């Protein structure tokens, strides 16, 4: 029973770590391009700053990570950290390969 709770907290942290950067990019696209996310991505790619914006959107995961660490919720913080590392690797691969 305790093992399932730990897995559940980890998954909740991972899902939160995925949702927050997407939400940040959605807010940014609503401000800059009136909600057209795909057009904004291609425009940023043409200016060669798409990885900068994606990494800044990933940076928002720092807020819940610090909140979970302060509240001693290490499993949720590990989920957020794992997703943040994967997103950072995605941004790095996107920068150098595409």
C-alpha cells in the first residue's frame, strides 16, 4: 500500500512537471500570437530562438519543485525533476539536431 502511494506521488509530480511548461508556452503564445501555438513555434524557429523560449518555459518547474521540497514531498519533487531533466534534454537535442 505504501509503495503505491509513493508511485502515485511521483506520477503526480511528473504530470505537473509536464503540464506547467505547456501551460507557460500556451500563455506566451496567447500574449504574442493570439493563441496560434504552431505558428509561434515556427516563427521562433525561423528566428533561431525557439530553444530559448522552450527552456524558459521549462524553468517554471522550479516553483513547484521548491514548494514540494520545502513541504518534504520528495517523491513529487523527484517526478518534477525527472520531467525537467527530460525536457532539458529535449531542448538540447532540438537545438543541436534541428
